[in-house]
């Protein structure tokens, strides 16, 4: 991840509010007002396309925040499928 000022990154840091099979809801991490559903405090992604509410429109990046506040790219932990050997 490129180096940015921490203050600039926190303006664009969202937490997952709600997950569903139909949509994702994100809320600005620095804002805890649950009744505010206006952009940029709240984002709802309804599809994986590039339309107004699409995943590709927002292009989210998964990050990790350490206990001391360092922000870095999250490493995806993929499970490797083991191949069965037939003898």
C-alpha cells in the first residue's frame, strides 16, 4: 500500500455495518450515528457491477488496523484444498 497520511486514510476508512446475501452496508469508521444514512457516512453496495451502487464504483480495499492505529493491507487467508492421492 502506498504511504499516505493517517488523517487522510481515516477519512476513507469504513467498517462493515451489515452483510446480507443481497447487499453490503458500510459506515464511516469515525462516525457512530446509526440514523445517518447519507453519503459519505453510509454506503450501501447492492451489486458487483459498476453502476451507482455497485462494488466496482466504490472499489473497496480490505485493510487491517493494528491496536496502535497502523493501517495496512489485509492479507487474505485462503484455505488450500488438499488433493487426495489415489494409490
